[in-house]
C-alpha cells in the first residue's frame, strides 16, 4: 500500500531501530523529532518513523480546541531555548509553508507528536477542526535520555 500524502549527553538508542526507507513525502521535509521528558533527559521519536507507523491509521477530524498542547510552551523552554524574534519568525515561516492536507499525529494520550505548525495554521485560519491520526499503542522512542543537540539531523 502506498504511503498517503500527507548536548551534551550521550543518547541511549533503543534496542530495536526502524530500518525502512523514508517515503517520498519525507525527502522534502526537514529532519524532525518529537521530544518528551524521560527519566534523565528527553526521549525522542523520529517523525519520519512516526509517519510510517501511522500510515494505516484512520484519519479523523479533531476539534482544534480539544488539543491541549496549543496552550503549552510547545516549541521553547528547557533544551529548546527562549522564544527570540528570530526563532518566532522561523516558526511563522513553517506555519505559512505547511500543507494542511497532511493529518497531524497524536499519541495515545492525545499529545501532538507531529503537526503543531499545521495546528497553528488551523488556528490562524479559524478552522474549528483538523485532520488527525491517533496511535492506539504508543510507539517506543527512537532515543532515550538525550538532548536535541545529540541527535542526527
């Protein structure tokens, strides 16, 4: 089945790694990771792998107001730095350039694993819902207890 369009610490890699080839869609997208606090650093999921794992999940419309991460410090803080004007402009460009037809990816608990720039665009355009897929089982992280600067980009 075709894929739908749509710094200092050592990271601990998982015992099992994804080895499949990236989809055609992923070759034009910058390398990205989803981060979540781990036991002594951040756990990281490779977004390319999340897209591959989610390709057969049903796409549903989710109310934008039901996504709790929109009211969080999602892009900044901790290892991600402060929201400088330069960093904000970069996010504005990403929001402008997203393809809103690709569904966002939600974890089992509803947190955004991929697609916050698409959500920001939906908010900006006043759209009440957004296309989403949601994992029924949480994928294991690709890296554990790491810092964003430790990862390959």
